[in-house]
């Protein structure tokens, strides 16, 4: 190995001299690290290294030394000429976090302090290897470190940089190194002395601060927040880019408070300045919180800004102010637009004429936008001409008249036909592809919103300015909103005007429609809360999610009182017995996909109210039920009105009925009275044989009066019926001969009887009379002959059908009997009055007007339903629906005895108790019973009869009127049977309602006869009942109490 001593005698201070090549080891005194610090150990060799890394051709001797500074001599003794040699025996003292070091630029020996050694060496006894130290520098920092080092050596500049270094334990640290080169008298670099500072923590803190600042910057950028900072000592104002944009400043350069005040809108300058001064005042120190408008310095755009800030105070005065600014232009414009639209909508609703609506909208829009002209255009039928009308002008002339669409430019017209809005900020004074339409119109800025219906451009709303005007998107949106509302209001007004012109009698309907439209408009403004209906939203578990104001007002509740509770447990239903279970069942049905709708009556805090109530399921796009919607409309007043109308109609019918009865009965009474008077005269004159004819006339008139009362009772559903199980097909077939004789040969009778017809429960005689009456009416409606068809069929009437007929019929199974003719038919007004008593279209003397009213009364009394279908000239069809009967056949059967024969039989001495408040009737019946050999006891009222019945007196038959004053006949009979079980009872009644005593059925041994009756019929009934001992089971043989 070649050993040399380094010498630079005669050399110059150049980088080449600094990086002179050496070979092998050098004979310099090395150092070793000892526990008490670096010491010079003579005789130990140092390994050479290159500043460019290990190099076989360029070796730099690196011997860490323990003294600082080192001063090599020219002759290699370690001290330069003229300067004392460094004391290498004295250790470099530690200095906090600073690590001191010395690099000999002649020998490239590196020495460091104890802290330096501790940081970068695991073993102090091992000499420093500069190659290892350089290799420990982070790869990304090595070139930067070498460049800085070479610059410091070659130029004498200070070495000052940060770089990263890997410690022996692998830890990455940041170092800040500073060093200075020392040269000899000839300017030759001798050594570099410096310090290294561990700045890892500072670097981490700086990184965190940098990240925080970047995060804050990104957050403010994302939130579109600008910042500002004012130094009141220097007057320097700093704005972020976003704040600068709020004042319309987009170019660079400083800004000042003069820019701030110059950018404020004149109307906001005073208030904003006062707020800023208050925040800077040490005595107030208010928060600077203000909204103001700016006028862009470079673009002239008006913007709204919300600024907020605080003053920073020191030594009793404000030294600095900082804060933020937000562009709230869009929010302000939206609020202004909404307020404008609400006000406009109120204005439009105040007008009913189309022109007035357009004028009101144009006036409001023109003033709001500060436009010069607002108008309306309607495309004529040729699709090539538009008629313009100006409704608002300011400082310009109106544009009125018809113009060719081509005058407005092909491109603009094409967009309008596509339904697209056009808006130009600065129109040229002429158009290249058409006539100069804009020049006389004083228009430089223009916007037009088209109305396209069924693919045709039919109208437009236009706004124009005489000077260039930059259209803001919000302005265009406002014009489009106004146009949409204008079209709606205009069309509504046209529709209403058309309805008024079409028929003045529809004013009520139009009012209702207007009210509905007004309600709809109100819902658009306040949607859910102003609905006139009670509405809500129910979750799948039945809990109430939403309730509108109307629903809450019905019970005087707040949302907190009912939201979250089961719907059926809310106060709407808990006050009505049984209603909670009904609503719960309706919710369950809705969960199965069913819709429930019915009329319910609820007991609410405001009183008893009726509602048209429904619950229906709500489905999503997949058809899954996600909620339920309950709705209810208050129909209390409507039901009361309907009831009042029905009562009025009822009183009208009663008046008509009374007049008809008076007329017919007066005629009949005149016949009866006249006949009796003539008979009395003949008998008084001894001409008794001649009285027979007059008595016959009187009896005939009396029977007609009796028939009339039966018809009236049938109409009033009070006639005495004898219901029995009836086979409709058999009854119709049994009438065929009678019907054919009645109809005559000119009418073709056809019967289409359905198979498997269900039985019904009704009075067969009354059903026969009803069918016969319909056949006679049909015959009269076909004076030239025709066809009469009688059909029978089973029918199911559902809930929908029942509701459509105002609940006149219950849903269920029915037998339908239809009588159809091919006669003259009926007009709608005639059909509406067909069932009114004494109403007839037949000539005087050919009809009483009671036939169809009797049919209607019989059907209703039988719990059925009847409908009419008729068209003038095409015939009429009557359908009678009678309820299906599932009971057994009627066990009662007529004994076949003839009334007259029974009435002529001699009595057997039986005792009959007659109870009636009409003395003349008691006398006549008693007289006839006496003639037959019966004993008769009379009572004028119920209590008198009870006293007789409770005694030991024999009574074999109780013959009582039902309608007795006080204690009625049924009550008397029940009390009598309590004392005399099985006592036969024969009721006499003028109508059927009270015949069973409060609608109770007759018990065995009880029968009914209807007044007026022939005495022979009454006596036959008495004889039959007295001759049937089985009917009186339980009575004693003597007819006395058991």
C-alpha cells in the first residue's frame, strides 16, 4: 500500500485541488471515539473517501478529529502559515440540540461533537466513514446536498440547507446544516466548520401547519367562502381571489379600502360603513355582520355579499380586522323571485278576463326587471305570422300589430318552435337573414318564452330592453316561471269565459269550479297544510306519520299529540264507540292492497260530524305497498242539505197526495151520501123496493173508497201484506192467460224466464197486481201494438251499485223481474215523476196516477228496489228487484172455506170481546155477531178491555183494533194472553205499520184483517178462528183465565 503525505505547495484554490486524487491510505493522525469524547490517537490510519461517493481513483482521507477548528499547515503539520495549529486534544463540547463538526478540506477528515457522534454512530470507538455518512442521506436529497456543498467550497458561500438523513437505527430525521469555509492567506480552502440541528419535530409541525392551511383553503374554496384581512397600522388590505371576484376584480394587483367602498352599492354604503366602524370601535367591539350589494369594478355586475368579521385589539385600539365573505346573490335572487311569483299569483287570481291577466303579469314583470317593454304574441292560423301586443312600456314605443315570423330570424323562430327560450344580451341593429325588425322597436336586448301545445308554437311572452342587457340565468328562469303561470291563468280565464258565454245557468257550477281551482292554487302555495280535506300518511305498522292542518283542526290537536300513535287510537276515533275497531280493520285491509271507502259519523270535540272517509295503499314503482293514505271529506252540511231537500220534496208530495185524496174521496163520499139520502127518502115514502138500487150504488162507492185507501197504503208502504215464499217463474207463468187477454191481440207477449231462479218473500197478490199494472201501462203506451217482454233472472247488487243509488238498496242477492215494452217511451222529466202519487200522463178519466206509486210502495215495503230505463220513441223497461229468500216454504194454507158460507153459519154461543174506539163500528159488528148467536162484550179502549179480561168473565175471542188511544191493541193482546194463554186474537187495522205492534211478528192464534172490510169477510174470519180449537190451545173450556 502506498503511503503519501498530502501537500498543496504551489497549488491554487480550485475545485480540482480540493478534490485531488489520492491512492491508498494517508499518513495522517487518525482519531478514535472514546467514552469521554473524541481524542487524538497518533498512528491510526484513516480511510479515504470521495465526496462523490466511494471511488477507487479519487480517495479522500476522512479522519474524524476531536478538535475544532482544525488548521492544516502547508507542510502537513496541521496548521496553515500564519495561524496556530488546532488543538486536537480538546473535545468539542455539546451544545443542546446542535451538533458541531469540522471537515478538513485537505485531508477530508471529519470530526464531530459527542452529540454528533451519538446521533450518527452506534459505536463511538469506530471512526467516521464519510462514505457511509453520505450514503445515509435520503436519495432525493443527495444531489441537492452535493450542489450546495460544492457551491460553498468553490465560492466561499455559506452552506445552508435542510436535508433528510437515515440514522444507523433506520430512523429518518431532518437536519438543518450550516457551515463556513476557512481559507489560508492564498485563498486555498482549508476546512469547513459548521453545525447540524435536528429539525425533525419542526418539520413535522410545519407539515401539519401546511396541511391545516391547505385544508382550510380547500374548505373555504368548497364552501365558496372568501376571506379578507385589514392591517389598520399599515392600511394594507388583503382579499382572497373569491373575495376579489365578489367585487368584480379579476386582474392581479393590490387592493385597498378605497376599492372596497368604491365597490359598494350606493344604497348600502352608509349602513355597511357604520357596521364596520362599530366593529372597529374599542368601546363597542361589535361583530361585523352585514349584507350588502356590490357593483363589479371590471364587469359591472350587481352581486349580494354576506360579510362577517371581528376586530383584533391591542393597547386599547384595533390593530387588525379579519373575516369572511360569501356571495349570496343566488339566494337573494331566489327569495326575490319567490316573493315576486307569490305576489304575481295573487294579482292574477284577482282577474277573470284574459286580457286583464296578461296585462297584470306584464306590468308586474316589467317593473320587477326594469325592462322597457313586455308583451304577448299569438301565432296566427297560418303559422307564419305573429300578432304582437305590448302590455307594458317604459320610455319606448309599444309594438302592436301582425309581423311575419321570418322578421325575427330563422334561428330564433326555430328555437321557439322547439319550445326553447331565446335570450340575447346585445342584438345587432339589423339582422342578416331578415328585415330590420328590431330597429323601429328600439330593441337591443330581448328574451322570449314560447308556448308550444301539441307540437305547435302558438304564443310567446317577450321582454325587451332598448340598451344591451346581460341576461342573468335567474332572470330567464323568472320570465319562464311567469310565462308558465300566465299560460295557466290565461287558459283558466278563457275556459271560465267560455262557460259563462255557453250557458248562464251554469253559474253555480262555474263557481264551484273556480272554488276548486282556488283551492288547488292555495295547495300549490302551502301544499299539504291548506287542504280542505282531512289528509294524513300512515306507516305500514299503522302509526300516523303525517297529518295536515285540517285534520288536526278537527280535533284541536298539535302534531305532537298524534304523530307516532296508532291511527285508530287517535282522538278522531276514540270518542266514537266501535270506530277504533272499524279503522283498524280498514288499515289491515289497506295492507292487503284493498281500498276502503265509506261514510262514517264521528263524535268530535266540535260535535257530531259525517265524513266521506277512505284509506288506500300507496305503492312504489315496483308495486310494493309503502304506506297508507287516509282521506276524509266533511259531508255534514251536504247531508243536512239533502235531508232538508228530501223533507221539502216529501211535503210537496204530501200536499199533492192530500189534494188527490180530497178530490177522489169527495167524489166517493158524494156518491155514498147521495145514495143513502135517496134510499132513505124512498123508504120513508114507503117505496122500500126502490131503495135497493141506491144502496147498491152506495156500497159500490164505499168499496171504491176502500180500494183507494189500499192504494194509498201501498204507496206509503203501510198496506197490510201477507208475505209468502214465492217462485217468480211460476207466478209469471200463471198470469200468462190473464196478461194476454188484458194486452189484446195487437201486443206480442214474450217471456224469458231464467233457470234456477231464487225464491223471494213477498205478498204474491200484490206482486201480481204490480205486474198487471205494468202490463196495462205498457199496452197504453203501444196504441198501435208492439211487443211486451217479461224476463226473470238472478242478480247480485254490490256496494258500488248500492252507493250509486243513494243507499236506497242494500247490497246482496236479488231476483230481477223486468217488464219491457216497445212503446212511446218517456221524457226524462216524466220519468223523474213516474212514482209520484196522482201523477199521470193519461187523459182525464183514464188513469188515477196511483198505479206506479202502489208498485213503488209495495217494492220498498218488501225491502226491494225498482228502476226505470226509457227513451222517447224506443220504449220503457221497468225492473223490480226483490231480495232472495232462503227460508222454508210458508206453512200456512187457506182452509178453502168461503167467507159467505162461514159467515152464514150459526154461532155456538161463543163470547167475543170487541175493543174499538169507534162506537159505530162496534155496534155494527156486535149486531151481526148477535145475529149469528154469539155473545158480544164491548170495550171502548184498552184499559176497559183489560179489566174485563182480568176478571173471571168468559172470553173466547178477542177482536181488537190496533190503533187504540193510549194502550194499543197489541199491548192489550199481550196482556190478555198473559192471563189467558192461547186466547185467539183477531186484529183490525187501517194500515199495516202498527199491525204487529212495533213491527213484531204475529204469534200463533193471531190474525189480521184490514179496514175497511166487508162484514161477511170479518164474520168468516171470526167463525174460522172460533171453529179451530187448536189455535186456542191453553185456554180453558169455559174461555176463562187458566
